[in-house]
DNA sequence: CTGTATCCGAAATGATACTG
DNA sequence: CAGTATCATTTCGGATACAG
């Protein structure tokens, strides 16, 4: 490995794959790369990098298993449609479990599966960070907007 | 604090604020809450919970300061329009710095500001997690889809 | 090279009404 | 309660042309 290669590797991630994606035959285990447009992991990433999906994961992590209506009350502004849709996707990908208790009226509870819990533990800090730094970002906005108003 | 309240607090986050948002006068420092529809932090969160914004932050964290064209090559599938737009937002919120070197042709370099670096360090693990678990999620999908095909 | 401006089709989302 | 179906609207995002 050359000095150059060492330097690039030290910076992080997997630059080789970032160039293009097509002929990564070096390993029997194909490299997945969120930066590559056609990589399956990019599709997953694009799906998870969504406001509602992340809020659902955070809510389940913070408040534990919840019913559909609890989630909707807890996550301000979600419509039933978006909540249903996002939950289905999370369920499909094995992140969330949907359990129906055949009562009347029916009770449906959503909970994190191990995979979803892993992800939620990475996402929750993101939510807290946003709350902690929101004022700072808003302040930066005002400065930026002010500087771009004298036109 | 009742046993019930202790339990709720232990679960995490700030349930009080999750109910509604309007009369949190308990502290001089208003509580920010990403779960509340009208909270400023929600707006910030919605803005950051975006595919392109997150990929830009990850790319800058992984590869260091980059020019516009480098970012576009590194992030597969971004159009100039989306890249410009996302970079402007990140710049406006004080996460990214844009530096113009008045050469010919002009050279523009983007880099993380301290605030953006903080965020990037929370976001990058998310990208790596997605790559590591993508296969698992895809496998879960097949199972889910198979189970919902016999109709 | 690094954008900006505009057009336009596609996709996301909200509102509403209906169902098991 | 927990959805589904449909429609209307908004927003997103790519293509293209033009500019400093």
C-alpha cells in the first residue's frame, strides 16, 4: 500500500468504491457503498433518510412499544397515510414488528426488532443533537439571510 | 415525582413535550422537541433528514474539503441543482463553509464547520450501518414480500 | 468550473370518505 | 381502532439553456 493509499484510507470510508461502482471484484463479499447511485445500500439509505421513518424509530426507542394511535399522537403532524406507509416500509425491512391483538376494537402494537433497535440507537442521538443545536443553526441562518439581503 | 413519572422519564427523551407544544413555561430555556410539529427543531430536523444533505456531510467528513465537482462525482446521482440547493441550506445553517478562490476558472471549496463536523460524526455511523445491514434488510424484504404475495 | 433560471413531468403528501 | 382508497395539491427533481 502506497503512502497515498494509506492517506486516503485513513481519511475514512472506502474511496475506491466512491469513484464508480461496477467492477469491485477484489473480494468475494461485494462492497456496498451508500455513495454509489446503483448500490442496494443506497436505496436503503434513501429510504431511511426520511423524516417520518426516523421519527418513528426515535419514538419507539424513547417510549417503547406503541399502538398506531399513540405513535400518531406522539409524532406531531404525521397523517395516518404517511404513518402507515412508513411503518410498512420499516416492517418490510425487518426493523419494526407489527403485532395485532384480535380484540374488538383491534389493537395493533408496533415495536422495534433487534435490527431496528440498532438503528434507533444511532438515530436518537441525531434527534437530540438537532434539539440542542437548533438555536445555533437558526442564529446562523439569520446572519446568512441578513448578509444576503442587501441586494 | 411519582413512580409513573420516574418510569416515563427513564424510558427517555422528554415525553411532556411530546404531548403537545404550547405551554412549556417550566424553564426560562424553552424546550425544543423534534416530535412537536411546530417546534423550530422539527423544521431543522426535517431539513437534515434528507438523503442529499446527509450524503454531503458524510462525504465531507470522509474525504475532507472538496470542490463542487468533486462532491458531485463522489455522490452518485446528485444533479447540480440538488447539490447546489443542499449545500446552500447547509451553509445557511452554519454547518458547511463555502470558500471561493478567485482564480480562472474559479475554484470553490466546501468544508465542514465545527457544527457540521459534530453532526457528520453522528451521521457517518448511520451510513456505515446501512451498508453493513443492507443485505439483512433486503433479505427481510424478500421474506415479507413472499408472505404478502399469496393473494 | 460553478453556478443560476426556467420548464415540466414524476413523486410525495394532505384531506377526505369509506371499511373491517 | 386501524387502516385503505381516491383525489387534489404541492414539492421534488431532472433536463436544458444561459452566465460570471
